[in-house]
């Protein structure tokens, strides 16, 4: 009592001592008995203190302080906190020690504490039957059960404390610092590699690569475009191409010509010249039969270099197998081959100054399949002839840019596919098609410049708008650094100084000023500028590598299983149990976004059942757009300009910046224009007179019918535009709307995207209206653990929902034609969406929990969807970014980690700038809107000037 009266700190125990404890619970008194063992157990608990020596707070207090919304902050844990492993009753029934927010600062190890508790538990003898009030014949069994139960609880607590300690050190801030370090290290490594090995992707295309699956060839570090007939003709217009060599070169000639005319057949003269001409494109391709490197081949090439014969633009030559066969593989034949190719090499090098010349190395043979007349053609002999060609060609022009290009990649392809040959010497048709596609990529990528053809394609020139953007971000970085230096200098001046006479510190007259709004804005722009630099390096510069996608079922479904397990593991109780509450919608957006990301990086769009289910996920996002915005306007009745500007800024800020930095049109990021237009449609529908909101409608049912009339009118307009492409295109072809919604000069892509999910936003609005009406009439039971409807009704609806969900999946899996399924999708996608909502919300226990793992990703889902275009995928989603070549799994892990950190940082930057750019004062907001209008007007003017300069 005396200690208590002296003050709160007077009776506190010294550091390391155990404070007075309340009486033990009854079950602990029974367990401890009369020997005071319970007190000994309390002394075994580790002393938990803050770094300054104050007693630590209990675990419950720490959990209470760590709010869920702290995940958005810089110091929040990267992953959500682990789920509670003990019920409230079990927590009260345990003798676990209290935890402190300063556990980590004390160097406390949960593993060490767990070992001590386990030792204490098993070394303590069980309570004697004589010392208990009641004896039981199965006391030993009960003691063993209690022992196991206590061990499980302590293991759970140790795991919880360990996970909390990990999250304490590995926060979002530390993750971003690690990501920044990884980016700098990888950029330095790639820059050094390109300087050492060269940055000519044509060399990689001609000499290296690997098979993805059985028929897809992946060049090293770049993407190969699959050319269509029209593209090939456009590229090769007015060209003359000559193939010179033996039967192997003749096969390559036919495969090349089939790219221009798929109907051509290989029925020409075998040992003679074969011409091909396409008059529509003034294209001439010919095969010239020269099976040996001899005087005849030399005279042909000499006629092009020194004579009056027109030079071909592209020459593809190669020969050796006939020399081996005719001379029975003798060494004299190899010596003569070296002499002949030495005489031909200067002519080929001279021809390479005005034409593209390729020497095709000899492919290996499948010796077991060779006929008796070809048994002398061995891989050993072929390697000797290839080595001779490589050593002699370009020997006199090593430092010259005009060289004979060695086409050695065919050897790698043949090594994998020669076993499929019909005679052991000639390649299969699929292998020859790959070689032909490589040839056309080498020449045409620099002409056509396909997005998914990065091999042999130069870095795109920097536009005027991009230069201005880089200058703006550079100025922001410099301005921010100057402000930081000024503030630090002022801080040094305001530091407390020591009075020499008294030895006491004198405080400055003024306090350090807080960070100004200008400095905060410059800091955001500085961070954004660095991120945009990374975007540009990933997808516009040639610093990092890019590769094609390749779909397999395992590459899609195995990651799906992984994320589902993680999502279930991080399950927590919701704050509220209403239908589609904020935590549940964040969870919904999160897992959908993760599935869509896996869909994109795995190239699963080629698998139609997966494609149709992903279409439902995109529709579900739009459904949430209709549901969320309708609910806000209906309940709040806030149609002010501040709300509209906040939403539009949040949706479009990142996309506008990327359009400028990455030189892409607004419609390229199709989902953002889609949700933006639908938000404006919802706003106009509800804001137009008469404005009907919930507060007004509660007074009379008449207003409910008025709102339904508005929704019906909206549905009629949607139906009309969906089946009137001309009217739709006229609306969005009006300047300046056309600048935002055209893609490659056409509105069709925008019309197709809008039409594909034309009804689902309306369905979301209608569902919100019905749900909020039911909620107001108290038809629904939304208490914790309660089913949404009466038991029988809930069971029936749940059964119908499961059947509907599975029925749609069966229909989507049976789709055979993407066009027909896309026609049905707008009308039937809502079936699976509503089925999911009912399955997720009818059972009370399902509505009362959510996955914090998925919800964390859901809060940055918009940034994830947009950022994937350039820093996770590559070539505007057509390929995959390669940060770590040669190890696809490690590359995906590292690039994903950086990608998620960047998306989260952009989300924070957007939110911070939104608070500064969009003020609540309407007068200031209108002035800023005028500035925004001037900015976009200037952007349109610069864009028009840029287009004229290009043409």
C-alpha cells in the first residue's frame, strides 16, 4: 500500500525483476499445487522492456496499436500480420507471457523463449493425484493431453511472435530499399555486360537461343515477331533476295517463300535454279543451285560485285555436304574447300558493303538414319568444314562494319530437331520455318518495328514530349535536393549550443520549420521521376532483355495454387459484416488482380477456357465500379466537383504520366479509359435532374420508381450504342475526344473493349440499388456469424449460386470459338459474378472473415494493372522482362518483388499528390482545373507538331 501511495513509479521493480502479479487463475492454482510452482513459472518468463527501460505493453495493446490501415504507410509490414491462432477464451486460459512492442530492440528470440518454455513444461512433474481435490483413474491421460495442448499453444504463440519480429524488421520501407538496391545492381550488371559482349541483338538472334516447348524458338535476350503474309510483303517490297547453295539451302528458300505465299508447293527442279516473283510488291526471290564452294560460285558473286548484274539486297549462301559426299569425306576435299572459300571470302565481304550477306553453317546430321550413300557425312566432318568457314570469312575485315553474317543458329535448332528428319540430313518443316522466320526478323524488324520484335530493332528515338518530361523530372529532383540542403543548413544553425559558463544547453529562439507543401510536392515528383526512369529503361531502352511468352498449364495453375494458399493463410476477422464491405471488396480486387497478372505473364490467353474466366474477372472489376460509385452517390448524395476530381485524378494520373514518358496513347491502357467513362456515365445519370438519393427516397416510394426509370433509360442508351457502331464511333471521333480514344488511328479497339462488358456496370448499379433497399427495409441479417437470409432461403440460394457458378464454368470451358463466346459474354458474365457474391456473403462465417493478403494487393490493384505493362511484362505486355537471364524462376521472383514495390510507391505518390492538387475549396479547384485544361491543350498542340515532324 505504501508503494502504491508514493506514486506510479515508486514501487516499480528494478530492471530485470518481475513485477507483482495478480493471483493466478484457478486452473493454474490447481496445476501449481501447494509448492508454488506457478510462481516459478512466472519467473521463467523473459523480462520484456522498452529500450528506455520502461515496462513493455501487453501483446493485446500492441495489436490494438497496429491498425490495419497502417499497412499503407511506409513503416508498415510488407505482409499483413499473421492471423490470431488462439481464441479469446484460450488466450485467457494460457499462462503465456506478455509481449512488448520493443521485443526486437531487446534482441529477444521467440525460438529461444519457446525452447525454455518447452523445457519447463516437460521437466515439471505432473500434479500428484493426492494433491488434487478429485481423483480420476485417467489422470495420467488427462495430464498428457494437457501437456500436448499447452505445447501446441506455445508453438502457436512462438510462431506469432516470430512472424511479428520478422514483420518488424522487414517493412514496406526496407522492402523498397532492397528493391532500389536490386535495380541499381542489375542495371550496372546489364550495362557492363552490354559493354563487354556488345549490344547488337542481331548477333544473339543469329547465334543463340533455346526452345520453349517443342516448336517455339526463343532467341537469347530478345523477342522474335511472327510475321504475317501482309507484313512480310510490306517489308520486302522492291527487294531482290538470292539463296545460293545445295538442297538444304533450297529447303530454306521454300520456307521463306511460303511466308510470302503459303500456297506454294515444293515441286520445282531439284538440281536447278528456282525463281519466285510477287508482282504486287515487286519482290523477287530466287534459288541458285551451287552445291559446292568452287569456281562457279565465285564467278556468280564476282558478277555482282564487279560486273553489271544487279546486286541482290539479301544473299543467303552455304554449302559443304556435297563436297563431303562426292569426295567420300577425304581430307583433300577439306583442304580444297578451305582454298575455295578463301578465294570467295573477299568477294562476299565486298558484297556485304552494299547487301546483307549471310553464310549458313552446316547443320548436324542424324547418322543412324543416313543411307549407305551418305554414311561418309559425319558430324565430325561437318564441324571441320564449319570451323574452316568461320575462321576464313571476315578474316580480312575484322574491324569493318560490313561483314558476312554467320548464320549459326540453325545448328542449335537442328541439334534439337534433327531426329525428326525423314532422311537424317534434311530438317523437318517446323525447323525450317523457324530459320526462315529468323531471317525475316533480322531484316524486317528495323523496318516494320513490331512491338513484340525487339531483336535487331534499334532503340526508338526520344520524342519532344519525352524530352520535356525528362527535363521536368530532372528539374524537380534538383529543386528538391536544393530545398533539402537549405533545410539542413537551417537545422544546423538552429541546433542547441552549450553555455560555456553554466555548461547548460541553450535552445534556439525558433523551432525547425515543418516541411513545406512545395517540398512535399517536389519530393513526390522526385520519387516519381526516378520510377519513370526505371519504366523507360525497362521497356524503351535496350538495357534489359526481353523474351517471348510461352504458355503451359503448369505455368498458370501452379502459381494460382500458391497465392490461394497464402490468401487462406492470412485470414482475419472483418471489422464489419455487411455484404461487400470494404475489406471484402479489397480482398476481391486483390485476388482477381493476382490471377490476371499470372494470366498475362504466362500467356494464358491462348487457352480459351482460361480466357473466358479472365473476362469474367475484368467484368467483375467493372461491376464493382457500378456498385461502388452508385452506392456512394445514393447514400451520400455528394455530387460536388471535388469528389469527381478526386476520382478522376486517382484513376488517370499514372496513365497520363505514362502516356507522356512512354509515348503511348491513352487508349493503350484500355482499362483506365473504360472505368473513367463509366464513372462519368454513372455520375451524369444520377446527377441529372431530378437528383434522387436515399434520403429523399425514404420519404416516398415514388422516388424509387423515378430512379428505376433513370436506370431503364441508361440501359436503352447502352443497348443502342452497342448495336450502332457508327453512332458510337462518331461520338468518340469528335476532336479532342478522338485523341484520347483512338489507337493506331482507329476507334474500333475502344468500341470493342466497351462493347465486351457493356451491361456489367449497369448490373452493378442495379445490384447496389436492390441491396441498399433490402438493407433499409431490414430484410437482410448482417450480424456476425448470421446467415444473410432465413435458414431455408439461404440454403436454397446457396445451392442455386453454386450450380450457376459451375454451369458458367462448364459453358466457358466448352467454348470453341472466341468470337462467339465474346458475343455471349456481356449477357451471361453477371451470372458468375452474382453467384460468387452470394456464395461469399450468404454464410455468416464466410462474411465475417477476409484475407488480409489479398486485401493488401487489392488496395494497389489499379497500380499493379497499369505498371505490369512496362516493368513486369515487356514490349507493352507482349513479352516478359528479363532482369536475370538464364534463370527464369529467379527472374520472375526478383522482377515481381521490384514490380510490387514500385506499384505500392506509386499508389502512395498518387494519394499524396491528390491531396495537394485537388483542394476542397471550389474556387481554388476551378482555377486549377483551368490550369489542367491549359496543360492538356499544350500537350495536344505538341502532339500534333510531333506527328507532323514524323511524317
